C-alpha cells in the first residue's frame, strides 16, 4: 500500500497500521498523549487529530487505520489551533505538581505545551479539590492530576481501579471491594503522572539519614542496570552496570553488591525444594514477584501452598549481608529495584530475621535517577565501577531473573544438574510460554505467566485439573521485571524489548553461567548456618480489600 | 420483487438523523455468514422529539412487522428492542403481544449519549452506554463482534410500509414550541422548514426563530434561513424572537450536554464544561467560545460532540447579529 503524508509518498505501509504508527516510523511528528502500545486504542485526548483528504472532520491518528491512497496532512493552522485548545482543556483538569512527578524531566505534556504555545493556566484547575489517596502506603494516587484517559483501568491487573460517577462526570476511583497488588503498572501507564510509588521523590535521601557511622550497602537488581540508562538519555538497551555502581558510591554507598548473587541462593534452594516435592505438591509456583504473592494471598488463598517458600533474591542477600557483617545492627541495606512492589515486600514481618528486616529501603530506578540528578552526578562521565566482593560475582543465569522466564530457567537448569550431573542443553526453556523436558525419565512440564489476568485463566484450569504442570513462573508485569512498575517512564513494548536485549548481553558477559559452577556463591552458602531462617518464608491469607488513606 | 430491491428503489434513508442509506447497511449484512443481530433503537433521547412515541402509540404493529420482515430477509439470529425507561413502561406489554419472532426488550442507559448506535451496542452488551470507535461499523462488528443491523423505530415503520407497498415517500415531523398545533404530522419527506410550518398551519404571525433537529442536537435558524429541508431529525421547534435569549439557551444546552455526554473525549468533556462555566459566571468571551466550538466540531470523538459544536455555533451566530 502507498499513502501520502504531507505530500510525501510512503510505500511500505501495511494493512492494519494506524496513521500514528506509520508517522512514528517515518519520523514525522504527530503529538499524542493517550495512546500506548499496551492498551487498546481509546482515542480520548484528541491531540493527535490530523487531516485526511476527503474527510470533513479531523481524525485521530492513533485510531485511524491507513488505506491505500490515503492522503494525510499532519499540520495546518486550524489543526494547530485545535491541538492548542485541547491541550489547554487537558491542563484545565490537570493540577501541575511537577517537582514530585514521575514525568519530570521529560514530560510530554510540558513539551507539547511549549510546542503549541499553550496557556497552561488558561482555566482554573477543575480538579483542585480532588483527593490524594494512598493504597496501603505503597502506591499514591493524586486524582487531581488525572486527565481521564482511562489507561490505568485497563492495565491494572486486578481491576482495582474503576470509573465512578461524580455529579455529571466520571472519575477514576479505587475499588472499595478489592485489593491493590502494588505492581505499579498504573504508574508507568499514566500520561499525567497521577500515580507514584511511596517515597517518590521526597524519600530518596532517607537511606542516608541513619547517622555518620552507618555502613550503607546497596544491591542492584538485574533489570535496573539497563533501564537506568534511559534516565540519562542513553540509547535504549545500553548496559550501565558500571556507571550505576560508581554513581551509587559517589552518593554515599560504602558497598555495592549484585542482587543476582542473591538469585543464586534462590535458584539453589528452589531447585532443591523442587526435587523434594511429591506429586501432590505440584505444580511449584515461583515466589520472586511480591505482587503475584499478594495476589494469591488476597484472591486465591487456596493456592498458597503451591508457592515455593524460598525467599526472593534481594531479601536473601540482604539477610546474608547482615548475617556475615561484624556489626549487623549498623548496616543499612538498600535495594535498587525496577519494582514498586518490592517496597511492600520489605515490610512483610514474615521476613524478619534475628537482625531485623533484611532490606531497609527500596529505591526504584526512577528514584535513583532523581537521586543522581539532585546530587548533580554527571552520569555519562562516570567511570565503570565494579561490584564489591564478596557478593559481586553472580552467575549469568541469575542475571536472567530480570526478564520473564529467567527465574524458572535458572531453577530448572540447576535442578537438572543436581539430579543428573549434566547440563540441560535445550535453549527453548527460555523462550517458550510452555515447555517440557525429560529429567531422568520424568517429564517436567513448565509454564510462564506474565500478567495476572493470565493467571486467573490458569487458576480456572488448575481448579479443574491440578496436574497440568510441574513448574510455573509468575510475574505480574508484562515481560517480567524489565517492564516493572518502578522502571522509568515511558515503558512500552519497544522499550521493554530493548531492555531485554541489554539484559541478555549483560548475562552473557558473566564469567560463570550456571549457578552450580559459581564457586564464590558456594563459599558463602556454606558459611550460612541457619538456612531455614534466612532463605525460607511463609504466606498467609490476606484481606481482599485494600486499606485506602487520604493524604 | 424482493424487499432488498424495493428498499433500494425507494432510496430509503435512516430516520434517526444520520440519513444513512438503509440499502447499503443491508447489503453489507447480507454478505456476512454466521451470526447476525438486529437492534430496533427506541432510545428517542432528543428533548422535544416524540415521533417514536407517537408511532408506538398509534401503529406499533407496523414497527414490529418491519422488524420481522428484516429478520426473515437478512437471516437474523437474534433481535433486540432498545427502549428508554418511560417508553418501556408504556409499551413493553403491548409490543410483546405483537411479537411473533423472538425479540428481547432492553432498557436504555440513562445518559443522552446512550442513544447513539455504538453506545446502544455497548449498553446491550452490559457495558457503560458510551460510544465505541468507528470503524469497525456495527454492520461489520456490532453486538459481541457480530454483524449487527441497527435502525430506529421510524425506519422499521417505513420498511414495513415499503414491504407492503404502502409507502408514499412520507415521514413524521414533530412540531413544538410557540405554535398552535403541537403534534406529530405525517408529510412528504423533503419539505422545507417553511413549508412544514405552513402545511401544519403553524406559521407564526410574530418574529420568530426555529430549532431544527431536536432540543439538544438541533440547529438554530433565523426566520430568514428556513428554506432548507429538515435533513436531520424531522423536528421543528418555534421560538418567539422577542423572548429568546441566546446566552441563556447556550447555558441550558451546555448544562444538558454535560449531563448527557459520556465524558470520554477532551473537547466534549472539558470544552462544554468550560463554556457552561463561562456563561454561568456572566461573562462572554467570544474568542474562547469560538476556539472551543472549533475543537468540538472538528475533533470530538462521536457525533454528540460534533453536533454540540454546530448547535452552539448556530447560537453564537444568532447572537452576533
Ligand atoms: S505530568 Fe507531571 S511533569 Fe508533566 S505537567 Fe503534569 S505534573 Fe508536571
Ligand atoms: S489516572 Fe492517569 S492513566 Fe488513569 S485515567 Fe487518569 S490520566 Fe489516565
Ligand atoms: S499498583 Fe497495580 S494493582 Fe495497584 S492500582 Fe496500580 S495497577 Fe492496579
Ligand atoms: S514482575 Fe517484577 S517488577 Fe513486576 S511486580 Fe513482580 S517483581 Fe515487581
Ligand atoms: S493520542 Fe490519539 S486521541 Fe489521544
């Protein structure tokens, strides 16, 4: 098909593409706000309207599919005027609180405001009096910023967000009958910065406030070391592990360790546990994603027994760090995470050890970006630091935890080795949604899930026939933690793909690949006496109704 | 001659105000295999329009006949009669007694916009009665993604007339306001507004203006502009010019629209709100009004917002003079 945009022929156009998609590919600017690759086209903001020859009205580029011979004009004085008006109207319902916003810097609304000479305060804020809510102290929702695009309703995996009538208007409100699982997907899908994680961004200095003599120990999650590059304008998919380590040292970290080293513990314990299971215990379900665990505890308590009792990597490593420290009470452990839900996880009392909470603070990738900016760290000129010893030498397999499929892959490869003494050579375990292999004559059937609505379908099937799989990996977020709720904005399909690419590159660069070959890990592992206390946890049924506070 | 051909020859246009050729919808549907649905839209949400009510009161058997003829000709699997709440009370029993085919009666959502065809589909599916993106058009993917034919009550009435060779090119006009004979009249379908007023003996002796096409979606015309046909909803409301206040009218229309729209798109949700706010606080910023009207007319999501823009535009122009 051929179409024309602004007089220029574009000939590689495929059926089903929208005008906006074609224009993006061709680097032709059309402003857009409400469209996002993860949600269905709603066409509500109306800033993307363009002229299509032969049509009386302007059409939304995000919602209009191309046809052969279509002629599109993206800019004319009337279109500019309409975009300006619609933007001014959007600002009239959006209370700007830029200091404290996940979109700062890089806000599209503000960019378009400049581009279209918008008077941001042409009207009084309609939502001036709208409330600021907190979901369980973990996710904050400032409804006075909402521009009613409804993206959050669609991405919320548990339908915790709803539309409710208020006078003649509808507005987004949290459900009074459900729980939030703190996945943070609402945060990186809201074009107006209405959501943020607890602590964003007033809390970024908290980890350093414990007093002079505290030893401040950072640990970095796998999926954070690629995405941090986006905070500083580097190419998508760039691995910035070294710069991130150096930056953290500059802002005051005494030690910087690798969460993936903790993942080796998780891998080892999960593999052992799996091999001990009887048929009745199956399938084993992974536990690394706290949103997923909360989802089961709140909505499907019957399945609690199926979740592995092994703790997630940063929790294990946090506890190990304190356990092996000369002065555990003096150590502050801070995890850099792509995740909002990890902020919730560290508050779980079940995880306390004799040294208290294994992890004291969680900072999202966004927060670390802000921390560096506030401290005037010139990220691009930082040198390539290296992890401190002894918790720095992770295996390649454990880096893969950051992308969907990685947790299960590591655990099963390790189990296979423990059982047979050989490596599992099949590469497909990484990529397939469902996969099976033979282990000493036994067939192991696996499944990976990312997205909780998929989990609901699976539970329905399992209620009928519990014997479908041996091992299931669950991640709340699309693509796994590379698409986590603590990742930079924007997060979309293309960006997730590039993060995945970077993560694979990082995993390959590791000297040892399989966990069983990681000698450093074995050394530390053997030093830990009370493995039960440090590596295992429990789960309990939780209220399926959220605690909502007004801030 | 078969019915599809007859409809084509009669050049029947939809009577809901959209004036879409009935024949074309039918052709699209007849090309489809598999499940097909039909909806008779009795939402009649326009203030001051009561043609459907009049027809259902006086000749409901023709409407039902029209529906049942279509069910047969187009091989429809399931049919729905969508009615606003008060009509449901009035006509449900009567209609059920007339049905010989299986037709389910559904209650309309309360919002005004819920009468628009994709909103009707949403509402019958059990969702909020708000519009969907077109395309796909209902004839491609309507109810539960199956091809769906949707006509309003009067269209089915006309279909019945055509099927039974009784059609004489007439339609129903609804006359109201400052007139002697407020009523529904069956007249030639292409009359000008002036002729309609004359033929129904309603032509005012005083200086007047009219609203053509319904109380919310109707355009305002001065008495010099009435040599046009009613090419939206056939409804004419007459106002005494001396007593007419354009700004008050804008105020009341924007208030109704604010309550009647679906709040989905920016110009309609926020724009109408801001016009209403401006008028309520007593100032009149013509530039602002014009800007918002342009955004409404040319960039709204659904016909409601676009029509709202045109209506407000017609009032703004009357006020200018
Ligand atoms: S989205 Fe955030 S950064 Fe952008 S204008 Fe609104 S408050 Fe400011
Ligand atoms: S909160 Fe954000 S994502 Fe949700 S409807 Fe409002 S603007 Fe859209
Ligand atoms: S954090 Fe997740 S579960 Fe909670 S409201 Fe946001 S999207 Fe929904
Ligand atoms: S998938 Fe990863 S980022 Fe998302 S909630 Fe789970 S652990 Fe956090
Ligand atoms: S981006 Fe197209 S309508 Fe919002």
